[in-house]
C-alpha cells in the first residue's frame, strides 16, 4: 500500500491558486501498466478519482479547473493495486493575493523563489514576506532563499498593502542524498622499511656467528696451553 512507484507533478507549479485557475496534475509512472489515477481529499469529497464529478482524465494526467475554494485539499496518485505516490496540498482562494511557492519538497542546498501576486496586474508590487507569522523581508514582488536548509522549513505567507494577505503555505525541505566517497588510501611513507630477511638466511647468519665464537675460544685455549719460548730454551740446555 505504501510503495511509491509514481510521482505527482503540477503544472504550473504552485501550492496556491486563484479561483478559476486551470492546472494539470500528472502521475509520472515507473510502470505504465499499474493504472495510476489521481485522487483527492477535500471538504466535500473523500478519496474520489479524477473524472468522477471533477477534473478531466487523460491517461495518467488530470486537467482541473479550480472554480471554487472548496477544491482546496490533498491530491495524490494511486494505482489499481493501492500503491500511492507523494501527496501535495493545493489551496484555492477567492482572495486578491496568493503566494506562489514550491508545491513539492525542496532539497537542501537549492534556491527557492517565492512570488507574491495579485489577481489583477501589476503583480510586482511591494510585498512583505512572513515565515511562521514573523516578518522576514519586504521587497518587490518576489523573494529568493539561497541554499535552503532544514531551518528554512516552515509556514510562509505574504502581504501586499492595499490588496490583502495570501493564505499560508508550508514549505518542506528534504535532506540532500549522501553519496559514498572514494575509498581512503594511505599516503606512501617517506621512508621505506627494509624487506625482512628469509628465515633460512637468518638461521645461517646465526650459525656463522656461533662458529666464529667457537673458533676464537679454541685458538685462545691453544695459545694459553703453549709454553713460553724462554722455558723451552732452558729445557734444551739442560
């Protein structure tokens, strides 16, 4: 039931829409034989499928005209076997101002641009942008958040003086996928250790040393036992 084999995309991509806006939602499939269809939960219907009283189905896509605010809700793709895709929240407003923000989660490190728009031109009027109810910036028309991270996740809205305030929209930030680094290699040592001697060569060296020691002891013993030359001469004279 929870296996994700399709991704839901929205064109144009915006989590807020003016009443009467037309949008296409598509189930991008890994398996075209799974029979993916768009479904939604709103205040008026629960889990109904595209084409069943709302939207126009075109294969795995659904073209929707958001004519009423109660079309706001959660939309997702579902296969015949009951597998589901990611879900998205869309807000339809009858007000004069919307905040155009990413409808899908944003990956850490990416830039995000928020647009504060009025239903009628001009749409680049000075706007105040809010996060979690606190003012973060006043600028003209749009605001860019560079290299987003988890701290940028939250509830955003905007206000255009004389026109009104947008509904709030939640922006989700996902972690950047980690990639395994190259295997670590030890740097070559500046001094190379001598190669160990073969066992037989080491044993031979020990044997030679032992023989030399025995030979020295034998020579010293013979020298000590030999009588001095003067004693030999005296013996011959007698």
